């Protein structure tokens, strides 16, 4: 059994970023450590959707030293930190309570086995793929190696995260050739003599490296390669990745009428704020999902033949656009389509901490609630009023009802 070690915040950051690399985040996003000392010890981490002064106080009361949230506290440089400002108030509460704040936002959204995979799984979607794949985050690594070291160097590259193409891993290309060099004064060549021209048989080894793994892969390569000076090429590629991206698209086990499907979404996500648009009897089979605000993916969902898009924060004119495209919309709300990630993230990070031998405990902030409340049967179209329900987390009787078209 691996010996457990005391964990510092920078160890936790390494754990989170290994699973959800910052390189996957959108350019406008701000992920990573927001408040706190990377060298400070951490033994308990509270995970929540939103950063707030109340969340910081809850973390402190629970004995946590760090609050990990999906939504970042700080998006842009702060002009001031004062208690009258919401962000300033939260920063001050974190500093007073010695609570660090770490954010995993669009990197968690776009990563494999991340938020959108969990949302798709909650809705029973099969054969899921990223809805909007990213380009510009792949590199080709080329290095020449002595033939009898080609396998060990390749293994080092693969162990670092290189060689994955879609659902294939350990991918490489190898070709034999002749390398030439002349060792200079003070060198200690692996083969050949100082001052003499040398020709050696070499294997040209090529593989794919995602942007987030470049440093790790190169470090492993340099440690394994026998040459004193290793020449290699790192070539940016325009290829799109099929393993990560925003949103997911998959199929239901069997087609369902839209109204039935919408009700299932409301039940699975325990939300009272669900709305949908489209023909209630339209059959839904192929479904696109995006946690949070995903209407920017409508055109791509339509292009890929989605019958419906499940997301949050749908605006009126966006709904009209979906109608024109023939894509049904299920607006389950920003909160419900993302809050489901919190307990899953607790389990995933706890398992990874155990695997790494880190003394860490992850706990869920269970008191979070959707800020929206709804009126059950507020208006049935005939002017009849309704009664107020409880909060939109779906805790009371009316909380599982799907909206009307």
C-alpha cells in the first residue's frame, strides 16, 4: 500500500489539473487558484458550485482549508477589494478564515469524464461524443532514438499522456534512418568520439501530444532518452480533438415524446424551473446537452441532427431560432444542469487522492440552492392563479414538474 503523505495546496492543484487541464479552458475563462498560498497544507476540501462569502463560511465551519468551486470567483482584474462588493467580501472572508479558493470551470466542462459527460449519463444517453470539438490543442512530437532505445522512449511518451488519437492510444509512427553528428570538446557522447564525424542508425519516432501534456511528456522523454543532447521537434497541429470539447451528443435507449423526455429531465435533475419548446409529441432520440449556458451550440446541435438540446439560460429569441431549425429545447436551468457535478467531483477527486496516497478528504456543500423559485400552476393560460412552491432545487412536491410548452 502506498504511504500516505501530507498534502499542500499545490499538490491538490496538480491533482485537479491532471484530470481537468487548464489548457482546455476557454480563453475568456479564469481557472485555477484564485485565493490562497500554494504552499499551505490542506487536508479537507469542500466542493461547491458557486463561490460566495457564505460558501467560504460554510467551508470554514466544516473544517476545510480550501473551497473548490465550478464558477470562478475572479474573472477579471479587481480594482478594489472592499466589503461592499460581493467579490471583495468573499475574498476578505477567505483571507480571514484562511480558506483558499480554487476554480475548475470550462476545463471541467470540456474535459473527458467531466461535467458534460456526467450530465449525459444522468439523462441515459449512449454513444456520446463531444458536441463542439476544439482545434489547435494538439502537437506532433518527433524525436530520433537509437533502435535499441526506441521502445523505452516510446513507453515514456505514452506514460506521460502522448499517443492518444480518439479512442485509440499508444499511437506512433516509426521509420529507420541515419543520423549524423560531431561531438564537440567537453561532450560525453552516447556513441562516437569527440571531434570525429559520426553516422549512427536511428529510429524516427513520431506521436501526438495534447497541449496540456507537453511539459510532462517532454520531461519523461528527456529522462529516458540516452543522448546527452536530445534533438526533437514539437509541431503545432490544426487537427480537431475528438476526446474533449464543449457539450455532448448521444442517443436515448429508445425514442420518447418530447413532453415525456422533458419530464424525465426534470426528474433526473430535480429541478422545478424546467421549460421546453417544441411539439410535445415530437419523438426525441438524438440529444445534445451542455451544462450551464449552452445556446451557443444550437447550430452545431442542429448540424449533427440532434432532436433536442438540453441546457440552461435560454432566451426568447434563441427559442424562436431553435423552432426555426426544428430542434426542441429543454431549458432545465443553469443551476440544475451543473450542480449535479458536485457530488460526482467529490467521488472522483477522493478516488484520485487515494490513488496518489494524499491525505485529503473531499466533502460536498449540500446547502446550495437554485436562486430561482417558481409558482406552481401560476397561470394555466386562462388567467387562473397558482400557489408558491418551495425552492427550485425540487425539494418540495411541485419541484419535479416539467414546464409547459
